């Protein structure tokens, strides 16, 4: 999931969340879960 917001004409904020769940068919393997969470700020110097 990705969300972006314009705080002002020069400042943008993006937040993201990603989750991956792996449930293997073979019973000897372990299930895995991975999560990525982050925030990105972009400030534009020119108009």
C-alpha cells in the first residue's frame, strides 16, 4: 500500500507498507513473513 500527500506546493510525503507471507506446501519448511514500512519526504527547491 502506498499513500502520497502534498503538504505544500514544494513538500510531498509518501508512506508505504508492504507485507509478504510465504506458507510453504512442504511441511519441513517454515512459514516466512516479511514487512517493509517507510516514509519518504521530497522537498523541491525550484518552482
